[in-house]
């Protein structure tokens, strides 16, 4: 009997479940990590070894002790950085260098790279002290956005409209950043979108364009819909930019995800990453295109060939919606309007009656996938989903 190859996924939340299942289908013995024993992904893996995936040295020890054959990042930037570090240390395939991963996933380093190489991005500057940031804030046109360099999911992001309001915002951003660095960037007006590409030998062989939707938190994507409501040339512009970045950084085969703002019909890139987006986004891609996106991400991360992946257009109109409450408190029930029952094609729910919600701006209680008949129907219903799928609170 042949021994299964071991794949370590640096995480084990609900967002990693598609990766876990795809890897097992390919014959891997899947080990999940992370520092929360109750994360949903651990229920699906073959083995759970709890470890903080942001601690690269501890994760390296885990990888060595379990004699892994491959590593795959979870839907988190810290995980992507750690996966690149472990791959470099253990000479595993499928990952960029550690230094490249730091450049991509630390906002100040990426902003400097983008400016130096004329990548369409907001005007921005990184700072490692409050005094330095305050001294140069007057050089920006207000409003500005302040972000910790190393966090995702809207954490620690704030807008400053007037320079006299800057100090508490800067203090908060520095406090939450693990690296104790921030980036200040100009505020860009426009519609917000995601653009997920898959690179092979430096070329984009697959792409997926979406619209981002927001609920109460203006910096946390609560829903995504596709196809994107953007000009036809947007995808070709972003594919060319992705390939240029891939050439400059010698990026390996695998996912390359972009967030952008469409400003006056031109895409302005605000974030990039080399790991799967969260909240079952890769399952969203699979529903909309029929492409087994989770499997290709695992294949690339483990050094397997991805030669058969080709461009596929979205078939129909789809939305991925995160269920979130309007306020803190105790969950009583989640109700779904009969108006959208026939649109729901898939869901993953984990809410429980009596569960305490302490931060309704970031806590999610489930994810629902819907299909629509027209673009207008998709866009109009997606904007109403927080009312149509309602979290009742006590």
C-alpha cells in the first residue's frame, strides 16, 4: 500500500474547507493548523496540529516534524508569508521566495514597488512611526486612508478627512499592526471589484472578475457578484498588469488575486495577494465557471502541473453573500425571504441560537451562493440581501 503524500494547510477555518476537500480528492493526507481548535476546517482534515500560522519558525518545526511533502497557504496573508518561508527552508515547490511574499503581502513594501514600477495604484507612503506620518500628512490631499501594513479583512483601516483628526487614527493603526508599520494612501472614488487570476509560467491562463458589495463595514467585503459590471477592456488591462508584475517579481505558477477600484473607467489596484481570498470565494468561482479552482490552487502550491487550465467565461449571474447581523447581541434566528429561495444554489451555515455577537462589523454567521437570470436582477437583489437573509437578534 502506497503512503499518502502529506500536505500541510497553514490554517483550518471554514474558508479552507474547499482546499482540504480538493487535496484529499487528489490523494493527499491533509494536515490543518491554526491556533483555534474549534475552526470548522479541522473537522474535514485528516489530522489537526494546532499552531499559530503567523509564527513561521514554530510552523517550520511543525512541518519538519510531520515530514510534509507540500504546503498550501490558507486564506490569510500571514499564512501566505509563512508558507513561502517554509517552502524556501525545506526546498518545497510551488511558492515564491520569502522576500517576494513579504513584498506582496506587506502593504508599504508593495506600494513602494508599485510606485517605482508605474503600477496603477493610489498615491501612498509607508511609515514606521507616528511622528514620521504626522510630519508628512500635509503632503497628501484629504481625505486619506490609513491601513496597518500586515492585516486584511478591513481590520484597522480608517479614513481621515481632516489632518487635525489624524493622531488617534494613526495611533490605532500602529497599535493593531504586528509589524508596527502603516501605509497612508489617497482616497480613491469609484466602484470596487475583485479580479482573481491564475498564473502559469508568468502568463494569465484564467481570470475571474467580480463586483464587491459592502454592508455596515465600508472596508470589509460582505458579498461578491459576477460578472463584473465594468467596461469590456478592464480584464485585458488587469491581465497585462498581472503579467507585468509576475515578470518583475518572477512569480511562480498559482493564484494571483487583485482588488481594484474602477475610477473613470480605469482600474486602480489597491491590494494584491498570492493566496485564496476568504469567505469561500474560490467556491464562488467554481460555481460561476465550473472550474475546480480549489484543486488548481492546491496543485500549484504542491508543485503539480496545471497545464489544462484555460479561460472560461462565467455561465450565468452569481452572488456569494456573507450573513452578518446589524448589531451586537445574542442571535435568535436567521430568516430567509421566500423571494430568494429559488435563487439559492449552495450554502454553508454555522450560526447557532444563543450565540453572542461581540463585533457585528466583522463576524459572519454563514455564506450563501445564489444564481440569477440577469445582471440587473443580480445587482438589485444582492444589494438587498442583508434584509432578505436577516439575522434576528435578542
